[in-house]
């Protein structure tokens, strides 16, 4: 190919330079808008690595770091014939930041292809648009521009799940429930269903959800194959638009919203366990299925994880995940009576609300971090997760009572 000048990109971002610089030089922040996985050591000689679920990756070394002003690094992407240079400069004016990117050396040698150059150019344009969106609104376009089915993905199919659910398939994603008013609910999906494929794309990993609906928009139809036990079902589903949470104006407002939704869920929880005995709550429907108490233990464990996540959001650390270990759930369930278990869950919710109320002003001003938190608390957060497990609790109680009646 012919020699090309440096690729140049620029964007005016309505955010202070320190927020933009942090988004470029903190690994957690970088991953929130740039790549599906990212690591950067923002010191001279530090390493840089980014990976996308398309299979593309780039590695490099940090050459220069001037806080809030400039970052220079080398860049070598998958399939590219030689290392190139990236220079990112920042200039703040009137609380907005003018970000400029130069990618030098692309197409310098004949071994470069037009596809190599186009991939880099398209990638930087998407990335800058997403950086602007994330810092100005908190919305990650990689997520919020996609339509959705309205399900809660829970776990990938494994040998244990195959035996428990009598599945005739080896891949897929089990869901724990559906979102009210979304397409999955309209199509009749429910907790413990296993989605095998969407539009002919088999789900082997969680990112396969996004890959299966790439290019689709809200209102488009997709064919979904799911299993309820050993029975295969095929339905046409209309993709729903993805609701975008509104960012609160203060920590007190977010705490109030969070407390209100927990109060609604707790009323439903109390009604669910009204008249339920300790023996009924402790009975498992099957040897490897959670009892009502063990499901409560899972909700407590999840809420405790959220407490850790809040501190991670504040400190710009990755949250990580946790394994739904039945042994841990049993240990928690056996440590409490049923009333105390319910009280502990409510106590954990109260801690979440109190932690939200104490969020520092600096955090509240950072829309990127605030949006990550809002998606885990309040109307769109863990209260929805708690509610999604209520049918599972109800089924366990009914199974225990049916067993007693049969006995």
C-alpha cells in the first residue's frame, strides 16, 4: 500500500482533564470505554495491553506520561507488520478537554494492508466517541447502543447443570429470571431456562450474547432457542431498547432511591415467608438445589459483594466476581434461624444505603464511575437481582410442603 501520514483524531470532551487522563492511564477506567480487557502501567517503561472480544489485541510500552497533558506509547496490534507510535495530548479549557490522538507509522512499510489501517482508524473513532459518552453521560456505548432480550444471565452450562436440568445440550447460558416488560418476559422465558442460541449463534460464553445481536436494533426480531429441562423451545423475540439509568444529582438522592426500592422488595420478601416454618425453609427441592434459606444466603452473599464493589468503584479497582458455591450458601444458611437470616439480608441492604449516602463529592462528579455504581444499586441494581430469586424461593417452599403432604 502507499505510504500514509499519521492518523489523527480529536474530540472535545465536556469533562476536566484529570478525569480524561485517569480514563487513559488507570487500567479499570481504560477498560470501561476502550477495550474488553485492558492493563496499563502509566509510568515510563510501563507495559500496555488491550484485548477485544473480536480477537484483536494490542501491546506496547509507555514512553512518556505527563499528568493531565500527554501520554506516548508504542503500539503493536495483532496482524500488524511492525510497531507504531501513539501520542495522546490533552488540553483543558473552560472545564472541557480537547483530546488529540496521533497514531504514527501506520502504513509506513509496504507490508501494511488497507485492512490493517482501516481497523486502527475505525477503532480509534469508536473509542473516542465512547470516551466522550462515558465521561459526559456515564453511558458505555458498547452496552447501551445494543438492544436487549431482558434476561438475567446466571451461569454457563456445565456437566453439573446438564445432570440437574436433564439438558441434552453441552453449551448455553442459564438465566435466573427476566426483566418485567421486556421481550423475554413476553416470549414466556423464566428462571432456570437455558438459552442455547440466538439467531443461529450458539452461546458458549457470556460475550456471545452481544455477538449474536451485533448489527441489530430495538424492534428487530431474532430467533431464540432455549431449553426448559430436556424440552427445546424456539420463539421469535422482538429486541427491546436498553433503558438508561438517570444519574442522581447527589449521594443523598441516590441513597433515597436505593432505600425506596429495597423497601418495596422487603415487603414482597416478608409476604413470601409469611407462615413458612424453619423446616420448610431449610428443605431442598433436590439434593443439589438451593433451599429457601440457601437462596436467602445467596442474596446476603451478593449484597456483601456489593459492599466490596462500592469501594472498588470509588477507588477505580476492578470488582471481580464470585462463585455460587452451595457449600458457602449452606454455611451462611445454617448460621442463622430463618427470621435472623431475613433480618441479616435487610441489614446488608441498610449498609448499602448508608455507604451510598457517604459517597464523596469527587466520586459523584465522575459520571463514568457513578454510572457503574448506579447500575448496581437503586432501581436498576441488586434489588432486581433479589426479586428475580423470589420464584425460586417460592418453588422451594412449595416443594417442601408438597413433600410433607405426601409423607
